[in-house]
C-alpha cells in the first residue's frame, strides 16, 4: 500500500465520529470493535498488531488488548505497509 499523499488528520477522524458512530466506536476500542470499524476480521487485527502496524495505538487493560481509535486509524492510513 502506498503512502497517502494527503495524510489523514486528527480533525478528520474526530469529525467522522460525531453522531451515531460515536456510540458504536468510542475513543478506546476492543479488537472486535476495531475489526468492525476497519471491515476486517479480528484475526487480521491481531495480525496487524503482531506485525507492529498498531504499536502506537495499542495498550493492555489487565489481560485485555485495547486500541486508541484515532491512533489506530492514523497508523493504518498514514503508514506504508
């Protein structure tokens, strides 16, 4: 995937998550929620996480993996993979 010529900005992400999407996709997401948002399988999310594509966005809450929504989208859209 080539790098976007116009990187996705935080303002663009925040503007997209007003209204009904704000309830479905809060600022902190589970792997299931991130998979739904990205329209990929949960297995793909775990794969991307293992490959380091989501390092800037992931953290652990006890045993549970969580993702900062905005950071995940920026990592996925603005980095060449």
